[in-house]
């Protein structure tokens, strides 16, 4: 098994940052040709998702829809002031598992892997584990 941690800076309070190429680079580095790849975000106000990477308006719509679904201001108990970010991250989830075949991530034509930032900007970590 190969494990590495990616350092990913985000530049907005709420955004989707594509990390497909970084994950593929980790698989390349692992030397593992066939198996699976777990991508995990060890944060409580960020998540990981798979969606369209061809048209950036899809990512923008996703962020905007989550902002409407879970508004930043509301009657929350969490005193830190970022309850909405925790809730959005919980809705998205913290990990995804992918198939690796012949050294490549098996993704659909329009799919990309995104770090979902809900309390940025900040430096995030993404753990990539490749199993042969
Ligand atoms: Zn908090």
C-alpha cells in the first residue's frame, strides 16, 4: 500500500478545487498499476466529490446551491461561527474510492475529483492511499 498527503491551498471561502491531476500524480508515484485509490480529506469543513470538470459553471452551481441549502447565517449553536461549513462538508462527505487500471484513474469522460472548500481560504490536506 502507498500513502501520501497532498497539500492543497484554497483561495475562496467556498469553492470546488479540482485535484484530479494531483491524485493521478500520486498513483504514478506509487508505481501501482492495478487496484484502488482512496482519497480522503481529514477536515471537518471541507469535503471531497466527483462531478463535471468540463464546464466550470457546474462547479459554481454546486457551490451556489449548497449556499442556498445551508445558508452561512442562521440559528446555529456552534460558537465558532462556521456551522454552515460543517454541515455542507457533512452533506458532501470526506472520501471517495476510485478504480486504478493500467496505472490510470478510471473516471468518466466528464468526471473530475474536487476538494470542496467551505471555510477557506486556507491550506488543506488530502490523503491518497493506493492499494494494489
Ligand atoms: Zn467550527
